[in-house]
């Protein structure tokens, strides 16, 4: 009887300690998310932050800061290291709606800007060669992003606050992300999240409207306008631009360096590069990246107005998504690239095929991670705010809004080819978002 009493007492004490720990970890103010997705992360109090491995600026270092209201009503904050604001080679761009945009994994608390910055540290990029551009429609998040970015030695940080014109569910639909494609035939590929922010009035739709084909075109057109705004405002003299969705939580090692390396070595044909994106057991989360079937001749030439619906259906039935493209090429069976070094310059001498990260041609890209060579932007390549393929004087085209149209725009320029980064390179989208 005494032993049973002691066992019950120990069990009660253990239960009390466990409940106390859970309450502590779920109620204490935390900069980064707490995860019980795995036993190790749960017992460790969450995922350990990555250590920044590159040299920090030598003290004392000049830091330039400026904040001003722009003529269009946006707030713009700039911070740069050194009087000359440095000479970063790579610009990383992120759209954010509010604090919920960073999303979260199963059995985890919500992520924050600090989690996203830790993701950038995990890339092993030398942040002194990187500029960062973020835009949010939350004033609170704007203040938090300003504070958080000061903890890392970015060559330059460009932060924009652009208030949303709508409110409630309508404005949240405005922020739906590009990783979840909805073509003009109303096809609903995957769930939609509120990771991107902005003020375009066209974007304020009710939840019931979001799967209407006409609404989809307007919604993604509004998102394209937000991307263009941030990209054109933030880009200075950088050579490389990398878009990352706010709710991406994991990169394969060296993915950004591999993209930069390919584009640097193959300037004559490589202009845009995306990568496979998965979520949980969903092998292909981002269905905006695809290749046209060249045997589908009915959609390769001009499409008559009366045949547009049929053309959309043909495209939907015949296009190849990233998982099928990689499977047919044998990509992914070898190790990830060793050609791109970890100094952030992407230099390397090995051939693409030897590295296991070969480039596979695409006709449309996704935006969960998207590399764009900056000189294409300076020549006029932007995200189309309308269906650009098949546009006439009297009507928009039948496909090609936002990320699904940027390859079409770039294709006429030298070095404007679109590609999928093969091998084992990938990004992972948050479980919930």
C-alpha cells in the first residue's frame, strides 16, 4: 500500500511538472516559435537558433538609418552598414500581411520575423553581401521587423509599411500567397494562406468569392502589383534577386548559392530559377511551376476567343508539374550541389550534371522561392497583373497572371530562360498556413 501511495505521489508530481513546463513554454513571451513537433525539440524548448558563421563588422561601424513617408502614403525605413550603404550582390524580398503571415507547424506556436531571420542565417550566406526588402500591411509588424533586422549585419534593409485598404476577411483574402495556384478555370490547388500584404482595393474579396475564376485573376493581379511595388522600390545595384514566401520554413542546404551559381555561369540563358516546394506529405505544394507539353499544339499558337476555355482545360490536362518533371529527368537521385560555395557568391567550376542540381526548363514558375537575375528587371520584366498570354487590344489573355506570366515576359530577352533547380534542392512550406 505504501509503495502504491508513493507511486501515485510521484506520478502526480511528474504530471504537475509537465503541465508547468507546457504552460511556461506556451505563455512566456518568446521571440521564436516553440515546437513540440518532435520529442527532441519539445524537450529542448524549441528548435535551437542557427549560429551566424561569418565575420561581423569590426567596431565601431557606421550604421545609416532613415525613415520617411513616401508620396503614395507608405512608410519606408532604411538601414545600412557603412556610410556608402555597402555594395550587396543579392536582394532577398519578402511580402508580409501581419504577424500571422509567418505561419506555424503542427504542435508549434506561431512563427515570427525572428524565425524567418534564423532561416536566412541557416543558408550560411554572408549577410554583409545581402540586402533585405520586406513589406507589411501591419504597423505593429513593421515596428517588429525594424527591430529584428537590426540583430543581423545585412548590408542594407529596406522595410515598407503599406496599409491595407480593406478590413476583416476581405483584406485577408487579399494576402493569399502564390504558392497555392488557382488558374482561370477555378482549379483550387492546395490551401491558401495570408502571407502577403498590401493595399490594392481589388484584392478585398469575401471568402466565398475566392474560388471564382474572375476573382482569382483579380486577386493574383493584386498580388502581382504588390510584388512589383516591393521589387521596384527595393532594388538598387544588386545582381541577384531572391523572392521567399513568409511561410517557408526550411531550405535544402546551399539552395540560394546554387541558384546564384547557375545564373552567374549561364548568363546567356538562365534568368529565373525556382525549386520544388513540399508541405507535410504533399510532394508538390507549389503548382504555379510547370512546363507546357510541346505536343499540345492547340495551345502553342494563337488561341481564338471562342477556344479560350478549351485552351485552359488543355493546359490543365497536359502541363507537367515539378514532381513529374524531376521524376522524368531522374533528378533528385544524387546529392545536392557542391558547385556553389558557401561564401554567398555562388562560384564554382563543376558542371551542372555532375552536381546533381541540374536545371530543368519551365514555362511558369512558383513564388515560394524564386530567383530572378536583376538585369532582367531593369529591362522591364515584372509580374504581370493580368493574363498576359494571348492578350489583345480588346481583352486580356487566357493564362499568365503573376508568377505564371513572368517567364512569358522574360522569354523574349537574352538570358530570360526559366528553370527548375533539380537534384535534392527544395523548400518546405509551413504545415499550417
